[in-house]
């Protein structure tokens, strides 16, 4: 019965990658932290709209903390690619810092 309700997410490097609108979440809730990206704007490239400035947040998965204290690191980049690249590095470090409490 539990197998019937299992949701399959797109995965990248073994972690779930979920997008809804301009929000992108990457990671596993069983880890210390996840990566949250928010696309703030769009750029025009060869006649197509592509994601532009993107907010990056590393968020703790510890649900006992209030949300404002769960944000471990925050920044922004001018492109989604750059944001995802630096965000993955931050996420790897955050999850390597210790075991989940």
C-alpha cells in the first residue's frame, strides 16, 4: 500500500529536484539542509525568456526551529546556472558539517 502512494521526483545527483513556478527545491529532507532557489527575474536570450536573477538559500530541515532561524546561508546570482552551481556547493558543505540532530 505504501508503494502505491510513493511520489517519484526528478533526481539530480541522487537528490530530489522539484520546481513549482519560480520556486526550485533541491535535496533530501533526511539531510541537514536543502537548497531553495527563487527566480526573481527573467532575461531575454535569442528571443526566449530565460531565468535571470536568482535568490539562493540553504535551509535547515530541522522543523523545530522557527523559519527565520532555519535559513543557514543566503545570496543571489545573476543566472539560474550560477545560482544552482554555488548553491550545490553550499549544500554539500552544510550537509557535511554534521549529522542530523
